[in-house]
C-alpha cells in the first residue's frame, strides 16, 4: 500500500468513527479529498475488513424512521 492510499483509508475510518456511511457516500468523500487515489480500492479494502456494511446502514436508517 502506498502512502496516499493509507491516508485515504485513515480519513475514511475517521469519518466512519463518527457515523455510518454507505459505500457510495463514503466513496464520494474519499474522491473529493484524495482525487489521486482509486476510491474503489479504498472502499473495497474497508468492506473486506468490516468497516462498511450497506445493509447495516439501511437497516439502522429504516429502524430510526419506524420508531
């Protein structure tokens, strides 16, 4: 992994530590901050390690609207 990739991953993890993001929204944020990094690779890396789960985000969103 290169330095910019590591910075992009760290940035994404910092965002995720504050709240859940869908892979789509997080990818857009990574692209905006790190245009030279392949954001798809960053998202794939985070998904493979369990940091991103679109189903969990959707379930939590729907649950919050039902209550």
